[in-house]
C-alpha cells in the first residue's frame, strides 16, 4: 500500500504531471480570474520548456551526481557488492514472457559483475520480485555467475537497505559497495549507512555533461531527454529531502504490521 501511495505522489509532484496540472488550473481560472489563470498557465509552460533544456538538466544533475566513480585500480575495503534494481519488465515477450531487467537495471548489474570479477567479491541483488528474479536470471544465463544473496521483497531504497542489512549481517558482512545510478547513489548511501553498514558508493550511468561539451544553441532547445534528466534530478532532490520523514513512516507501518 505504501509503495503505491509513494508511486502516485512521485507522478503527481514531478514533471510533467505537476506542471500540466498547474496549466490546467490556469486554464480553469482564466474565465473568472483571467490574469491569475493566464499567469499560471504561462509559468507552467515556461517551466516545462526550461526543464527540457539540456543546459538546465545538466546543471540539475550536477546537484545529485556528487559521488565520484570508483577507482578500479584501488581495491576498496569491502566484503560484498549490493546491486539495486532499477526497474523490470514483468513479462518480456522477447524473452518468452519471463521477467527481464530494464536498461537501467542491466547497466547496474553489468557494472556489479565487473566489480565482482575485479575484486572477487560476492553479489547481493536487491529489488522487487520482477527486478530481483530478472537480475538473477541474467546473472546466471549471460554472466555464468550466481548471486550469494537475493532479496526479492524490496519496494524502494529504504527497504533495499533494510533487507540487505539483515541478509549481510547473518554472514558477518559489514562493509559493502552499493551499485546504482549516479544520481541515486547519495540517497542510497544515506539509507545503507542508516542501517549501520559501512557503505561505499559504486555509481554507474553518469548523465552529467560538461556545459562546455553541450552543443549550442542546441543546448537551449527543449528535448524529451532534457526533461527526463531534469525529472531524475528533481526526484532525487525531493527524495533526499523527505528521506528521514519517510523512514519514520516506514517504521510506523512496520510496527503496525507486526502488531496486527
């Protein structure tokens, strides 16, 4: 239930839905209060255009992609690698109707395999049932590896960390690398460290681009990619802001479930 509420709120408060709602409100008010209604509609459309500019989305991503890439030539003091799911297709027709990772999840898994082979560390896969099962299947089928731990009951970053901590501590693991998207890494590390684990970020999928490398004036032209990047950055900013309140909500829900 909590997962679905959070998913609905994510859609509601992030572009483009939030700006479209403001624009619709503006159109609705334009008959009774023309100046206010037109102003709201104009601001919403303007914000949508600005957030779609690659120059703007790149600057927003810089605010969240703050954890640098690992130095692959310097072995970390880690005992295991945790790979977080980033979406899945529940029944991919091209794979015969079985679960399959999305491109984001596959990129994380591939990087986790690279690090595992680089430093001979075991893997923990964490995500929803479709994410975890899809990653496990790809890991065995395409990389000829098996995960030591699989958590298929995580619904968000908080539960990724909480469930992984339980599995890891059973085997005496305290120090981990956390593999996820670069933009998501700061929030993921905060959740894992809150469990008492020693967590080091292993970000992949960097989207940040040097403004000097963005073609101009194309960098000022709105694009679907620019809007996606801005949305990712804003989602992580909001996620960092509400992380502690949401942890308290999770604790209350868990306590209520335990008492039922």
